[in-house]
């Protein structure tokens, strides 16, 4: 399943790989908090305290594969690594506090923690994937219909941090005119461009007596199958559980392709081409957001060209993928060297 889903997921990212949430110095995680206490102030204080700890745990989980969850460390001094936090979507009652909490952490202590635990991790954030949830029912596919509980489950998922962000169409009049049910590559790509997605996947769900069968379909026709069995406790609605399972598989596939080994440090000299100072500054800004790049050394600077030494984690393929997430194209220059330039606008 992982190998098929990995090829499906990476198929649209090879050459068209949102700005990373991570950088060389900062790692970030977001969580939803929902706390009840004797009053709003007490609930908020408790939520912010517990939420920061949950965000740290979410950060470790988002960087590592599911098989390593049981090995994740529990450092007592994690609070020393908190830089700051922000709050969004606050809602309150006299005794309840709800919000989305985003916490920024110092990157190097977190990396050292995972290295010391012998756990490989990923840092590169993919551009968003747009998931279009189609419900197969009574011999036809439902998408924008009111009866499509599969679409609603995706739309109601909290927008939390992930190395493989997943988006869902709003279903407004623009979406409805742009695309309806069916494997129409041009229309799917048009829909994806509206949401800034690197690729668009059809998620066709079919309810069976034992659970929900899901077929993930890339516009090029590749498909992967996933079955989410019925749960005994039903703590979450079935469609929501299935949506979470699909999102987790997408994230796992991306992370497995971008795991960085503990000793994979290297340096690469690149020639950067640009048209004017404004474009050069834009490239430098994008390079600062590539978390695999630990340091940049300027070797030469001319009017429309520069030479940089990029000190990085990961291998060459992982560095190229990370750069492509920032819309930077790394390629061989045909003379034994490497060139770097902005990708053309889509």
C-alpha cells in the first residue's frame, strides 16, 4: 500500500513540487484545544498550557513515521525550546475555551533529541494536495450534493500542521462550474490551481458492510486502494475516521520519501541565475525557508549570477525535492556542476 500510494502521491510532485512551515532555525506545530473549567479565564490558561505540550508532541509525530511513535522521547525540558505561540479561531463560553494554537519551537534541540533517540525524521513540507471527496452511492457519484457526507467530513476536519497539507474544495459556485464528477484531468487541474495545490486527488468512497472502501485516483489514472474498517467504539463518525486515515496515509508516504538519516550532511556548490536584484533577493528569501539547508556561503556574486555553497541535511534527491517546494529548480548544468533558478510561474 505504501509503495503504491507513494508513487501515486509523488507522481504530481516530481516537477511541480505552500511555503514550508519549517525553516533552518524554527519548527512549528498547530493543535486544536477545547477545555472546560470553572470560568473562561481558567479554561484559557489551562488550554494554552496543555496545548503547547500537545503541539510539541504533534511536532514530533509530524516529523516521524507512525512505526516510530512508541519510541518518541518525552523530554522534561521541552518548554525551554518554545519560541512563541499564536492563537486563532478563538471561541468562548462562560466555562469553555476553544481555539487553534500554533507553537514555534527552536529547531536544533528538536533535531538533536530525535538523533539521540536514533529516530530518522523528515522536515520538508510538501505543497498542498487537494482531495476531492466523491461518494459512490446508488450507482452514481455524489460530489456537491447535500447528501455527500464524505465531502462534509473532509470540510469539517481541523486544519492542523502536517508535512503533507491536505485541502478540500469549498464547493461554492466557482467549484461547481469548474468540476463535477469524473476523471477529467484538465478540470481537476483547474480546480487544484484555484487552491494553490501541487496536485489533485479524487477520493472515491464506497460504504460496505465492513467499513469504507476508498480509491485514491490521480488525474493521470493511477490509483491506490484503502479500506477503513468499522470501529467498535465509534468515537468519531465513520466518514471522519476515513478522512483522517487517508490524510495520514498521504502524510506517511511523503515522510517516508523524505526521511533524513542522522549522518547525511553534505555541501553542494550551485550557480544561481537571476534577472536583477529583486529576483536575487526573492531567491535568497526562498532559500532561507528550506529547512534542509543549514548554512549558505556566498562564493561569488555578479550582476545576473551568483555562486553559493549550500550546506545541507539529506541526500541530493531530498535537497532537490525540498528546493522544489520553494519553487526553486536544482539541475545539473552539463559541465559537472549544478544550477539553481526560480521555477516558472504555473
